[in-house]
């Protein structure tokens, strides 16, 4: 008479028959429980993540809809700074939609296949390009603010709008060149048997290491520039206070410092989002959870699920609060939002009155 591997377990799960032949373990009950707990957590985390990513996408789209009209109404000098606000919104929107598509398509729709390479590669390249572009936008805006405050004549005479456009184009071109090989190898890892054979023992560790080094260098450089500009502006402001030459632009200086402060916080969170996956990388191939090799590592699978959810929450925090910070740290944008809400509030009673007069 055949005995079930899980017959002595206190709790039973519908997927137990799939692992009846996985006998190279002394704790099958613990492993099956860990596996199903991770599956349940992953199920709820998926819908929470998709919902919050959607909210973040709407917030960035709203910020973009506010920024674009203001951009075309501004003088050339003001446009220099707003270009980077536009690129930040666009980068966040692109990253959010790439993450939504990657999460929904690969976790819920597609099965593991070599043909997935041609779907995953463009998404990975676009997302990585926008991430580096977002970091570049933080750096570019910080440097412009630094020059505008410390060297106003140079900002007015030497920094032209064309130069800023060239700066933005260079940032995204370099980001694309860096992202293409990273995205291709990420797609190879997620598409076993594809054009590029990237195995766990040979290719994956090197890809992860190179990606970690490149991301680390970019993040450290970004944080260093932001801290340098922030500290320089704070010291400059204190110097003006000591000499009693602080002008009426004190409120704008405060907004600049707040914007830089948020940028530093955002980049620190992006750094955390980049580090989290490397702390919980599984030593099994992607989509290997349904095999015995994955079953034996169910406890690690739980760690990966939690790490993935934590990484998503960190990105959501950045995507959600970046447009909010853009609005509150910019006088024109905040005034436009206030006017929109005031207009909406004025129309609400009229709408309620009109609906009450409609015959039932």
C-alpha cells in the first residue's frame, strides 16, 4: 500500500500530489506549508501591487497634464528647469507601466517559454532606461538649481534652452546604451532556452554582479551630487542671513531645498529597491517553484516573495510621492492645482442642485 509523503501533516493542500515524488527531504510538511503560504502571500501581493501601481500611474499622469501646459506658457529661462520635471514624470509613467505589464503578463498570463524573450527584453530595456533617466533628471535639475542660485549670470547667459535639451538627450541616450545589454540578459534569464543561454551557474551571477555595480555607481554618483548641491545651497542661505542680504526670494529658496531634500529621499529609496533583490536571490531557475528542486527551497521562495513585495512597495512610494513633491515644491504647479480644486468645489454644489431638480 502506497503512503502519501504528506499523510502525517496537520494541514493539507490541493497541490500535494505534484510533490509526492520529492522524497529527498526530512520535513515535507514544513516545506509544503511554506510553499503554500508563499503562494497565498504572492496572490494578495500581486493585486495590491497592481492597484497601487495604477494609482501611482494616475498621479504621474495628472502631474504631467499640469506641467505640460505650464511649460508652453513659460519664458525660456523657466523652461530650463521644467524640462527635467517633464522627464521625471515621463520616466515614472514609463517605469510604472513597464512594471505593471511585466508583473501581470509574466506572473499571470504567459507560461515559461523561449519566445518570452521578445516580450520581456523591450520591457526590461524601457524600464531600465527610464530608471537611469530618472536618476539623470534628478542630477540635471540639481545642477541647474545650483548654477541658478550660485552663478545666476552664467545661468542666464551661458545655459541656453538648447543646451538643456542636449543635456536631456545625452542622459537618455547614455541610459539606453547602458540598458540594452542589461535588458537583453535580464530577458535571457527569464526566458530559458531562448536566443541567449543564461544559466544559473555560469551567466546569472555575472549578470547580477555587473548590473549591481553599474546601478551602484549611478546611485552613489546621484546621491553625492544631490548632497553636494543641497549642502552648498544651505551654506549659501546661511551666509546671506549672516550678512543680512537675504532677499525676498527666501520662499523660493525654501522650495528649492525641499525639492532637493525629496530628491535625496527618493534616490535613497531607489537604492533600497535596487539592493533588496540581491539580498534574497534564489539559487533556482525562474519558474522552478513547481518542481522538486523548487519545493526543497520553499523557505527561500517565501523570502523572495516578501522581498519582491517590499521592492514593489518601495518603488510605489517613489512613483506616488514624486509627482506630489513636484507639485508642492513648485509655486506655479501648486497654485494651478489649488485653482482646479477650487473650481471643482465651486461646481459641486451646482451639480448637486441640478441633479436634485431632475424628475424621478
